[in-house]
């Protein structure tokens, strides 16, 4: 029987089409099970989460080596029929040539998109200069183009996440990344309607990704009306899972009580989903 699953090329084409109009949610799984469940819920695309995966491996965010992240990307891509956007952190290199090599390896995993951050990991110098960041983005663009050009490149301005919530600086960086070849732009940490609308206006027609990593007064309808093209949740789903786990475990350890299991998913519901899911994969 011929494999009916979509090809890597087809997933990448679908992913680009999603960015052409409307607004969609791109949730962030951290393992095979969460990826399969999200696909089963009807989402159109997925994105990895550096934090969610790192925590599942007993590491802090940004604490894993490139090889581990690449293996994770291959695993998630193989697990789902949906396009996958890679949270590729800062490209696992400082210089443009190193970023290009990392991006080349990421493209080979089959991802449909990947993001490159402008943060350094150094608290004394948390951001690359805008010129350095632009060259790193240009190098990522070159590596994607050399591989065929169909992977979507996301440029991330990390100003708000590293304690420099300067909207003008953020916009200047996003504009520079668009000029360097980014297909989609992302400023995690912006939250207000005014901030979001300002970013969308400043970089149009380049699509904008909005991070909603916690409870928000904004609805998807309102976010779409602001001109945002896609919404990701980062490590929020992983944190929600960890939150339930930690509450139940702490209550049991501290008080010997089992109340923390009250909101747990039913085992029969999970078994039913994954049994049906396996049958569908076998049939494909």
C-alpha cells in the first residue's frame, strides 16, 4: 500500500499557504504524544518549544546541545502529518557561518519552518547588535535558499524577553530581519493591543507571529482583527502539564492527600485516543 501521508514538500507548501491570509494557532508540543494529540484536535500546524522539550529532558530552557535538538526535530516531524516549525533558539552558533551550518542541519530534519533569535544568552550583553543579528539572519536565509528555499524563516526580536522592552528597538530589529530575508516576524513579550498593532503596521506585509504564553484578555478573533497572522503558545502547554503534575505531587508529598488527581485526564480517554490514532496511522 502506498504511503498516504503528506510529503515534506507538501507540508512545507501547506505551511506557507497558512501564512498568506487569516490567522491560525500553532500550538507547541514537546514530545510524540502531545504532537499526536494536537494533530487529533484538528490544528493545522505545530511548533516545537525549546523550553518544553528541555524540561522533559531534565534541563533548563536553552540548556540542550544542537544534536539533541536536531534529534527532537526529526522525531516530531516523523510523528505528525502537520507542518512543524522549529524553535531553533539562536541557531546554536554565534557567527553567521555557524548559524548557516546549524540551519542546514535543521532543514534536513524535514521541518517546514524555523526561527532564529537575536539573544546571546549573556546577561551582560543579552542581544546581538542589530548589524550582527541581521548578518546571522542573512546567513540563515542563505542556508535555506541553498537547500531549495521552501522552509519558512522566522526572525525573532527578543528585546521584551531579555529585559529591554523598547518597542521602537524591537520594530527596527524586525524590519532589519525582514530585509535580511525573514518570511515571518516574531517579538515574544509584546502583549497590549497597541504594541501588537504597531508591530503589524510597521512590518506589513510580512506576517507576524504573536506569543500568548498565559491567560489573556484577547481572543483569537480580536488578535486576528489586529492583523496577526499566527499565534503560538511557547512553553505554555508544557507548563500547564507541569503545573498539574507539581500540584498533585506536592500535595501528596506534603499532606498525603490525593486531591491533586481530581482534574487528571481519564486513562480510558487517553487509551481510546491513542488506540484510534495508531489504527489510523497503520491504515495510512
